[in-house]
């Protein structure tokens, strides 16, 4: 069962979860997203909330509605998400993380950084 918090509207939390899945390539670009009914059942939320989350993704250019067919992942969506997430991390999360590492007296050598593959 999915848990929701009070920090953001549920539709935005769902949009963020779906965007994370898109970033992971699920579903791949050009493929259909699950239907509104299926997502509503899966996440135990109102179909209108799901529709609003999908509209948010469409407004951000990540998915497109194909009349009578559903929502499809737009070409280039993963790359747009990747660039956006990187910018978000570098501008907002990394400075806070770097400051915390500094406060804790941790250096790069203290971190068990594994090479990304």
C-alpha cells in the first residue's frame, strides 16, 4: 500500500513517483502509461487525482495524450527528466549535503564512493 504525506498534494506526489519511473525507463519512450483506472486501483486513490497527476506530467512535456488511446511517454522525456533532476540536485540538494558533510567533518576519503557504472 502506498503512503502519502502532507508535504504536497497527492496528485503531485503521484506525478513525482511516475516521473521517477519514467527516469528509470519504465515505461520506455513511445510506450503507453497504465490507464487512469489501473493507476487509481494500484495507488488506492481517486481517478480524478490520477488524471491530475498525468496532466501535470503532460504540462511538463513528459507524456502526451492520444485521443482514445491513453497517455504515452514522449520522445526525449527521460533526457528532459535527467537534466531537470541533475539541476535540482546540484542547485538545491548538493549544497545542503555538502554543508552537512562539512559540519560532520567528513571528507571524500571518508565516503565509500563506488565508481558509477
